[in-house]
C-alpha cells in the first residue's frame, strides 16, 4: 500500500500547507507547471517525487521531468501528463496513448479545475488535482490524496488549502 499526494500547478510555490500534507504520504506526484527547480528539489528532499513538466516549466525542469509518465504503482497502471483533456474531450495525442497503454489511472493538470471522473469507455479513473499555487484563475487551492493498494485506488480525498490569495507569512 502506498499513500500518494497529487499536486499540479504549483507555479513556483511550495508553502507550509503543502509540506504538511507531504509529510503524511509515501510519494508525491506532480502533474506539471512546477514553476521552479526549488519546488522540485524541496519536494524531492522530503519524499519520492514523480512528475511531468508543464507548459510554463523551464528547460531545466523539462530535462528533469518528461512530458508523459507511464508507470505501475501498487498494481495500478498510471498515465500522467500536464495537458491532455478529460473523458470525452481528450486531445488526439492523449487518446492514442490511452488506447495504446491502457492505464487504470489517468492524471493531468493545466486546467486549475479539480476533477475526478470515471471514464467507463476507457475503463480508467481520471484525476486532475486542480491547482495548489497562487497564480491562475482558480479561487480555491486544491490537491488530492489517495492510497494505492493491490491494484485498487482507495481513500481518495480532495483537500482545500484555502483561497488562492490567502497566503500569510506563516504559510511560506
């Protein structure tokens, strides 16, 4: 069994609210728009980090992280990318990857919209953790936490970190 924290769109922010949740998991997965190597290094210093680069990420981060990650964790096949769409509205490139790789869990970021949707046509669960940074149009900073256990996705929780503009000195 592994406890996973799923982030996206930190846009260079790694505050105490995020770190508090990192402490309680086995791995952190980042669905892109990390925003700085300092964020990636900060997470990596605390837990195992798996991630993909996003459209705002620097050439350094693009060297450190791939565009797509496909891996198996606790018997669950995972496909993670930053931009790919959602069930019924996948990009052509992502649709091809889903058909070819047949993941059970598809993760993306980019939209800044928290979304968890069962895709019955492709027999997978789609997760987008929303955005946990302070840049963008989202109102509430969000992330997801869940467990993977013998091929099952369990104990999924959506976590709100507060209003996008509500950082204070103790958060940083």
